DNA sequence: CGTGTCTGCCC
DNA sequence: ATTCTGC
DNA sequence: GCAGAATGGGCAGACACG
């Protein structure tokens, strides 16, 4: 297939905001793709070159794309970045500069999707010295044989950011529309096949053959599975209202997700939320599993949480994050930063999928098959109740134990891989807040192109009469001006305060004060104040406050200490 | 061989 | 992670 | 209510470069 044909589909999809329209466009394309041998083209619709379960990486992102574009077009990197600031999309920058370039050279238009896939697939294979140069040549080869539009999407795929408003949900609907009759049963069949396979090319092939083939897709222990995600609850009461009574309450641990598998051969495999395998990083966990769970095959969902080996106090996420991508000194880390596995679900057990079993059954089974060993592996702390007071107490205890809050679950719900569902809620305590002054900003990309979109925040160091950076915030502002403090409004306020511009970043005079809410304060190696905020959000302007009225460094430090000690006021 | 930059992925 | 928005 | 997009801190590892 000519790459040009695919790009025309991308353009159509980008132009049409309606999901129904997108589905129709895509399904028409898929009808053509049915006759193509290479179904991998569907990965290109996802903005990738590999199925979801693949751990392959391009190793290319913004900076190398800028470099590649500069090389292919003959325009300086600085100029490319300037255009990027204005246009907010490196893909569109590529379109512009390559179109200009093309006007000056003769070129024949024969780039195929196969060639694009081919070069993309070579990127993850390159390792060692000279890698970057080799990658540059592979990209340049594609860019120089591209039209403007083709260049645009080559770059966007390299950035894994297609911006055509299409993700797996829309592709799922398009697969149904192109291969089967459009109804709930078929949509469910495609979704469930995808949940188990994590490979849309494979699902598409099966869908072409019919619903029977889709339903044959098996859940296989040892193959990664997407995890189910939670929505937010506002309170215990809200939780009860939404999941019903009685409800299941469990600790929400401040660690990271682990999908633990034991396959047919008895081999334990551990996957993260994004389907990366981390078995090698956690030999301790493998041991705990082998010693404390007696079953032939299974898939468990769990949270690994770190603790201090001496004091046995739970540690914040930041500390154990060292272990996740570790390749060296694993044994040392195993001793210094042990993890406790808190298992909260079982999705497969001794040859059978439990995805459609009610949660009550799964959690009961779970408690039978795990030998609880504190500081190693255990089923997660749980309370099943219809009593709001008891639930409140449980929640408070979770916070006292240094955890983030609680999960609230419905007893009858199935397990939906990859979905964010209303029968599994998370509840965290009210947010902390600071007033901070904006001392810098960055121009946005995509739908935020042309406006400032990320804002550098500073506190005030009274002793030295200086403003010190403590992080950046972006989310919380409105897209539309009528709705409240918007990106446009804040940009207009900051525009005449700009003192320097480099690339997409600007420095502004400390003038505008905003209210920030955040979950936690952490020590920061990045920011000059030495601290950073975890999950910061902007809520509103504080026009009544002058820059020197913002949170002081001293207050930040006090707050940090207070949080560490969990003092309640 | 040490350092800085970049990427990808945890939250 | 959080948040906002279009459908 | 779902799906999608745009953004936060910080970690390890890989590579380039001096």
C-alpha cells in the first residue's frame, strides 16, 4: 500500500471530530486493509509499529526529531524549534519544511507503508556506539522520499503522538463495523479478544474470520494483560452510592502495579501496568510467589510497596521507583529497598479465566491460595462493610499506615482489563494548597499550540529575598475562557512580563500569583528550592496577593516535615 | 572515563 | 498521575 | 460516561562528547 493512501486517512480522521465519523472513515479503510497481506498497518493507525505487548522502543523523541528534520531540510535546529513554538506540532513543522524542500528538488512519489514499517522496525534493534547516526539515516531516508503530508505523519509516529483523535476504542468500533454486524455482542467480542491478545492486528485478522475466531482468543498466563483502572470517589458516602452496599474497602498502596503470572511451565513472570516485563528486577518477588502460592497457573493483580528494612516503615513511591527499571546491582537493591506485594485480585487460576467472575468470588479464592507473610506477600488489607463509620475508620488507618487512601469496590463486578470503571473507585484525602508565583512558562503543543501551557512556579526565600523554583503546573486550567481561568487568559496576563525566550520556554517577571493544589511535597534534585510538588494543579488566580505574599521556602520545608511525620492539625 | 542530554515509563 | 472536553 | 489529549515529578539506562 502506498503510504500516501494511509496519510489521506490520517488527514480525514484529524479533520473530523465526531467519533461516529471517525469510526466510519476507519471502517472503510479497514475494509480495504482486509485484502492486504500485511495487517500490521493497523499499528500505524495506533501511531506505533508494534503490538501493545511489545517492549520495543524507537529511542527517538522530540530532540532527535528536531535533529533529523534539520538534517533532512537543511534548516537549522534553532529555526525548527522556533517554528515548533509557533505551530506547536513537530509534525506540522515537518510538513512545512519538507514541502518547501520538495519544491526545489525533483522527487518521485513511491513511499510505501511497508517501507515505513520496515524502517521503523529497524530502529529498536540498533544498539551501541553510532546508534543515533544510524537512526538519523533511517529517518532521513523516509523524510527525503516523503511529501509534506507524509513527513508530518512520519514525525508524529516517531513521537508516538498521532493526534488524529483515534485510539483503541475507536479502532475497536471500526473493526466491528468493517468485519461484523454492528451490535453489542460483537463489540464485546472484539473488546474481549483485544483485552486478552493486546494486539490489534491479530484481533483484526480474527474479526475478518468471524465472531467464532474472536471468541477463541485465550487468556494465557505468562502473556501480559492490561490492568483495570479506577475512577475517583469524592467520599466514603459517594463510594457507597456508586458501588452499592455492602462494598469492599482495600488499602490504596503508594507503590506500583504488578501483574504476576505463573505460566504452564511453572515460570513466574511479572509485568507492569504498561505491559513491560520486570521479572528480572524482582527476584525477591519471584521467590515469594514460588514459596507462598500453591497453584499450577495463575494471573494476580497486585501493588508492590517499598519499606525500610530496618524500621519496617512503608516508603513513598519515589524511593522504590529505583527498582523498576534497574538492570545492575539488583541484588543490592533487593536488600536495601525490599518490597511487599499486596495482592488484590486473581484473574486466572489453574487453567481458567476468572475475568467474568464476580469480584467476591475472586477475592475469596485469592485469600485461600495465598499464604500471607507480612513484608513479603499478602492479600491486601480489606474490609467488607455497609457501615460508613467502619469504612471511615479503615480509611483513616490506611492514611496512618503511610498509604494513599482506599479503593472502594463492588462485590459483583467483573474484571475489565484496560478499562477505567465505575465499580472500582479510589479515595484520597483532600488536597494541600500553596499560593505560588509564576516565574516561567512554556508554549504548548497540539490543541494548546500558540498559548503558554505549562507554568513554572516559585516560592519565596525570605532570608535571601529570592524566588526559588518549586515545580511546574499545567493541568487545572480551562480550555475555554468562559469556564474560568483559561490558558489564553493566563497567557495574556504573562505576555508582557516575558524577559527571555529560548525555544519554547520563556522567563517572566514574578508577578502573577496562583493557587496550587497538590498531593505531596518531595525532595527534588531538579528544582532550586530543593523541593517539588507531586501532582500539582492550578485552581485559580490570586490577584489579591503580591509575589512576596506567596508560600515561603520556610513554609514549604515546614509542610514537608509535617507531611513526613503525618502530623494532623 | 566522567558528565550531560535524551528517552521511556513508573506514579 | 490529574484535568478538561467533545460526543 | 467514555475516549482522547495535554500536561506534572523523577527514576535508570543509553549514548554522545569532551
